[in-house]
């Protein structure tokens, strides 16, 4: 018999309650390890120990990528809201409102210009938290605007991709963003400017079938799911068991689909070296550099 529950009056019982914020601890999806959220945030949203790469919000990604965590935010064109008047379990306009309230962004892609180890770079980030990073008219316009900004300012263009594919609520208007962004990539290449794609978890559907696989260099974060259709759909279609690690970053690197798999802590330095190499620029005189370096790339850049 518990004397606290039997003797102590209800009003006093509240003294024994302990409120714990839901986001105080983060559970590793791979190992089940519980990690203090401040430690994960300080580690660029990578679980210490297991090295599992969690999804990263667009603003956090841009802050970690640009020098000093500062950048110029590029204004994006406005597009029609709910052009098809779509409704499933709830109205599309309601889904958009909820996503905007949750993320603080207008849509799935944000674009910024800043310096990366002293070199000016235009970067765009596709945020999976905004309706699964789905590709709609607004996201398509944002990517095209980012590429046009890179052309106007003569900078490399870096795209961090995370998406479940095209946005079904916009139907054919969403699918049309695939050829539109492909044309923008072609213009970027005609301007002889580097286009570097960073594939994060997950990158699937029409996004993979278009601009995500058209880069000059494809970098993938460890363990990222990258493909057109999901592995479960493929297994059910071909009625065969897929190889171990199928559609993961490491498997795609071994089979020539991506150029390199880079840990998140090394992404900034790696992209900066690639930009200097592809733009034929020398290494900046004074730059904060991490301990891990790749002398071969540095030598080539010089």
C-alpha cells in the first residue's frame, strides 16, 4: 500500500509531479540511445556514438554552412496558393498553414548567399519538415531563383536536398517543376558555374529523377536513403529480396551513383575545397579550418 496515494490530499500530490519537456531528450532511431538534445544540437544534429545523422532544419543547415552563421536571405517569388482547390482529409490551404506555423517558413526551400571559408557561395536547402520537402510550385521557383542568383553573382550553387518527391496536392503543376528546374540546371552549366548537390535523408521520387541527380558533384550524408521508389515498393514489384544497404549512401557510392559520402562535420570544408577547385581559386590566406583536411584537393585547388 502506497501511503502517499492514500494519505496525502489531492492538492498536495501535485508537489510530487515532475514536468519534463518532450524535446529534452532525443532517441537515436538506429540504436535507441537517449541523448540530451543540447548535445545533439552542438554536434550538428548527429547522434554522438552511433553517428546517426538526424534531419536538419533549413535555418540550422544554413547557419552551420555559412561563415559566422550569417547569410543574405534571397527573396523568393510568390506563387498561386492551392491552384487546384485540392482537398483530401483536409484542405490543402490548411495543410500549408499548419506547415508554415510549424517551420516558420513559407515553403520547403530556402535560399541564401554567404561566404564559405572566405568564398562566396549561393546555397539552397530543402526542408523535410515542410510537408516532407515535397516539390511544388513554390519550391520549384525557389530552386530556379537560387540558380539564377548564382548566375547573376557568378558563384557556385550548392543544393541540400531532402524530399519525399512531388507534391500531390498540386498535381501536374508540381510535376512541371521537374523540367523547369532541369532547364535552370542547364543554364547554370552553360554559365560554367559549379553545381554541387548534397543528398540527405531521404531523397526520393521526382526530386531524385530531376535536379537532385544533375550536379557536377554529388555528395551524400552517411546512411541517407536515396532513390526513386522506396525499397519496400521495389521488393513488392520484383518479388525479390534487395541487397543489404540497398539505396543507402554507401551502396550508391560503391555503385557509382554518388561521388562521395561525407560526414556532416566535414561537409563545409569539403564543399569549400570543391568550390575553389572548380572555380580555379586559390586558398584564402586566413580561414578557420577543421582538423580533418584533404591535402590532395587543396593542392589541386591551388
